[in-house]
C-alpha cells in the first residue's frame, strides 16, 4: 500500500517564465514492458550489497542507465570518478574528472551525447576552484570547456544536465547561495539554460529558458508529452516546476517543509521525485487533460537505501536511484549504492496503476 506524503501542498507561485522559448521535442509515445525481477543473489564482490547494482561507492551524483538495463554509468560527486557498473561484474573506472568538491560542488551530473555510439562524447557539470562549468569529455582526451563562468558559492552549486533534442543541451544551474543572482538576467546562476549545438569552438551563448531557480535538484522529461520538469530548493520551499513543449511554465507542487528535492523521473503524467532529507521517493500525479495535480504525492520509497539523489528510468521500465549517504549528514554513514526502486519488477507507476 502506497503512503501519502502529508507535508506537500500545491502553490501557484513559480519562477520567472521563459525569456526564450525552448524547443522541447517529445519522444515517441510508448509504454515499456514491465521489467523482470532482479536475480535473488547479487554477484560476489568485495562490498556485498544485496539487491543493488553496486555498493561501496562514494557519494554519487549523475546516473546513466545502460541500454540493457543491467549496466550503468555513475558519477561520484566528491572524487570526480565516473564508474561503469553492472549487476554481473565488478565496477570499472571509466574516467576521473578533476573537480573542486568543496561545499556542495564537484562532479554534479553527467549525460551522454545523443550520438554517443558514433562520437563517444560525454558532457559533465563540474565545479572548479573559481566557477561551475559544463565540459565535454571524449574517451582518452582531456576535458574541454563548453560553458564557463557559472557562479560558484559555498552552497547552491548543484545542478543537472539533459538533452531535450539531438542538438539542445539543457543546463540547470544553482543560485550559488545568492537568490539575487537567480533574478539577475546577466548572471548564469539560478537558471535553466539552453545550449544549442554544444561545441568546444565558437560556442554560441546560451539562452535562458527559466530564471529564479534556487539550489538545483534535478531535470527530467516526460517522453509521452515532452514536458520538462525542474526540481529546485528555495529559501521558502522546495518545488517542482513544469515547462510544456509549448513553453508554458507552471509550479506543479511545493513542499514548505523543504524535504530536499533532488533527481526526478517522469512518464505518462507521473513524476517521481527523490527527497533527500526525508529519505523518500514520492510520485506526483497529474491529470492528463488539465495537468493539475490529482492529490498529495504518494510515497513509493521510504528509508530503504536512505538518502538518494539521482533517479533514472531504465529501458525495461524500472527506475533506479543512486545515494548520497556519505555526504548527507547521516550519522550511520551508510553505504552509497545504485539501487532499483522496484526490486520485484513492475515498471514505472502510472496514473492508471493499481496503487495497492
């Protein structure tokens, strides 16, 4: 039986709307089949962690699921390492990116090029000693800058990356601990930015899709209707905002108790959001015709694996999370892992699912 998270409420307040309309293209509508259950016994490894893809990680950030739904790339925020992990093999370090992990900065997200099979390019959102920036990483090469000069602070550095089309890279930047920067059109802080045709030579300036963002939580798109969801944390509340493919912006839900919104995943009008402080994953459900929230968010994970940031759907329909226990201030100092949200299979919870 799913629980409800009683601390949430709807709010009409929202960030400043688009100054430049994004061109969000919906992916083909499809309903993936339910995934099979995971093997009952994980592969032998030095750090046993039953029921997860990998244990004994440092605090994580970005997560990219593999095409077979049994492998992934996971980023470690504080070490700058990107690791190849699997349900059936020991982890392998793909690359280590030099980062400054002070405060809440470091290696904050990773995303693969839409044409990764041909160009083998990965993009990362990182902190340096002087700023936050977007870089491009090619196999066997040094990282190269795409966008630099994003303000860095003692806090408010976290952000996210996502390709919304084969040529558009969306960047969620934090406010660097200064809400005034988020409202400043001349600042790259506290924004949702669009980078067209990302390149290391002669890159066109980014356009601002949304301003007034607090500390960055996560980005996710609904492949059915093309909506882009933005999770962020402000001084007064945490919130989930929606940007439709027609550039309409609305606040979907706010959490005045500030449970620490982080990564999200969306499908068919249901948005899953990780709440770090309360060790939960909740499902926010929207009516298909109006986009209005149909009720308080349902709790689909509570306490299991503790503090989770990243949330990604795998091709088989399951959803995977990655934890940040080692940096979330948890007294137990729990292991950091990549875990399935639905260990017994069943796939992404949709509006028409039986909630029992």
